[in-house]
C-alpha cells in the first residue's frame, strides 16, 4: 500500500469516527453486509443555565487538570482510571478532544441515562481527534480494568 493510500485510509477512519460522535441524529456503521443505527442522546441546552458548580474543573477536579487558560481557550488534561466513574459535570464551551487512549466506557447524562456505550460500536482506534459542542451535565464510567482514559481537551471560549 502506498503512502497516499495509507493517508487516505487513516483520514477515512478519523472522518467516520468524527461523524459517529458529533452527528446529531442517526449514525450508520460501515460493517460488511449490515448497517446498524445509533442514536446519540447527548442533551443540549443553554450552558448559562447549567450549574456553575458542575463545571468540569470544579465538579471533577481529580479528572480535569487545567494546563493553560486565557480569555480564548482552556486546555484540560483529562484522565479517568480503570473502573473509575467521574462526578457529574459539564463543559460550557465547544472543544477539540485529542483522545490518547481509552478502553470501553459509558457516558451518562446528568440523570444517569446512557448517552453512549462504546461496547455497542466497532472498536475505536486511538489516538483520535474529534470535535464536541458544549456538553450538558454528564458523567463517564471507565469500564476497562487496565486502561486509563487519557485525553487533552481544548475548550474554545466565546
């Protein structure tokens, strides 16, 4: 396989994963001979209405470390140990995530309903980069017994 083919293959994988996480509505798997639908249940709303004490750095300080912050961005180092569930928190600004590693995980909304479960999709390939809009209160549970979820989150302030 040539360099151009390899680059296109990686680009297509990242594009497919980006669509899976960011799309509102239905996302289709690209498995051979079958198509599976996943509805993404992320809640939206006005970040100004979300409790200030549920900001990620305040509500889940053991999982969100500020690496840099100014009037334009806040850069967070996020980690979640094997078997750990982080406290309910929100992200009031849209952001870019650079996910370095992760095993299976479940993301719950602020009421404890499942938003996303990685066990229901084809295996993700890390590292990966993705865009996320502001996220209403939620909590992630790391289902892995051996892999720490590690990512860098760059939040874009308005």
